């Protein structure tokens, strides 16, 4: 059980950092800092990948016959993972939108 908790916390921690980076990327783009926005997206991608790798470990374990029990902590980790992925998609869309608006103002 401790291994499952550790993996869940790895997912939560990494994708939480990723989501923060994606939100900060939107804020940077909103203020016209598109280079900063791209750097925040890259940082978020790195953190997201770390969280995704931890999640993948659970999937690999289950595929080999060692299924993890579904706990509230694991459900929370899954929710955070999906939320971060949605923020990643939205951040890219917002950055594109702010770029377009910036070009129209020029």
C-alpha cells in the first residue's frame, strides 16, 4: 500500500506543478510575453511527463497482474492528471488566441 501512496503522491505533485505552469503560461501570454509563455509550457510538459510516467507505472503493474486497489487518494491523483491535461490543451489554445489578438492590435 505504501508504494501505491507514493506513486499517487508523485502523480499529484508533478501534475499539480504542471497545471500551475500551464496557468502561468496563459497569464504570460495575456500580458504579451509569448516567449515566457512558451517556457512555462515547456516546464509544464516536463512536470506532466513525470506525473504521466508514475501513472504509467500503475498501468504496467496492472497489465502484469498486480492491480492497484482503487482508493480516494488514487482517484484524486487520476483527477489531477486529467485536469492538468485539460489545462495543457487550454493553455495552448489561449496562447494562440492571445497571439492572434496581439497581431490584430499591431
